[in-house]
């Protein structure tokens, strides 16, 4: 997943609102949002190549999401799957602080990642290129393929759009959040980061919603968690041609 924007403890009625895009090669096999076989208790998509997931929710209210840290010069093909970090936390029994503290010791063995984990009442962030795990403060946060709140153009746009949705008095609109994730605005070259992939790919990856023949936004997802535990998990998946299919799950956590 290459973009996560969240409104955390910004509203009393919905303490956690998350909108996220997963960007991946179109050829990578993927299972869409679904309940995993019991007794896992996990609601998530699944990466059928490595077995993990990019974002998920446990029926107890545990949640986690991951993005890669873009640094092609340090990529190791033999490193363990980063998606397994999400599923291990969701299925496990440790709290987020303890899980991330344990992961901190092993983190150098992984390719670069950013991991958000916890519950709607307490979230933590850990990036293995960004220091020790730490709590996420109340506010609107954005995460792409660098550190939390690194002001890449897509992160700034997504945070502004989330702030506008959260500021409305009405109940947060899932369709407005999904629309936020389909922003195809192309930033000017002078605003693009330089991450070692060349200008052509920086341009391809710059919009919130990515489209290219080989790589792009495979799914957009929204998680709305109300103060009373009512939860909506919505995922819209896309074919390379742009055809969409939507799944909506409601539960109490």
C-alpha cells in the first residue's frame, strides 16, 4: 500500500477514519477484502504471492497497515515479506506497543517499511528507517513511501481533502473518502521527490491514484470506526483497465 491518510481522534463520534490506496504491479496475484479462514478473525485482502496483507482488521478491533519505504538502492530480494508483519500482529495476542518493540530488534532484516498498528483508542507508528516506535498523536496524518507526514505532494493533497471531510458536521461520507483516493492530479516536476527511481517513474507514482500499463492503484479502501464500535470497512478494487468492484462490510468491534 502506497498511501494512507487518517483522521485520528479528530471527532468524538468517529475517533478513527482511514482512507488508503494500495499500489502494486498488476501481475501480482491478490485476494480482495474478505474474512480469512477461522479462527484467524481477520478481515483483509491477501497478497497471494507472499501470503501477508497490506492492511487489515481483527474482529476484536485490532488494526494494522503497512507501506514500503522507497529506497531502490537498498532493496534485498531475499528479505522477509513485509506484509507478514500486518497479519502477524492481527492474529497475535500482543498489544501494539509490545509488538512493535519486539519488531524493532528484527527490523533491520527487512526492506524499508512503515507500519501503523493498534486500536481506535491507541495507535502506534514504526518505520524501520525512522527510529523507534512511537504513539500517533491526535490529528490528520499522511503516509506514503517515506516517513509519516513526509510532505510529498500526494500526502499534502490527501491530508487537505481528509481535513475538509472531517470538518463537516455530517457523518463522514464513505463515498467522499473513496473519491479522495481517486485524485489523479499530476504535480509539477519541481515538487516531486528524488528517490532514486528516475524522473519518469517519479511522475507515474506522484498522483494519489496511479495509472500505468504495468503498475497502479489496485485498490482503494476506507475504514470508519465510530466511538460506539460500529465499523465499516469498504474496499474498491480496480482492473488495469479501470473497472471497479466494491465490497462493504459492517461489524461491531
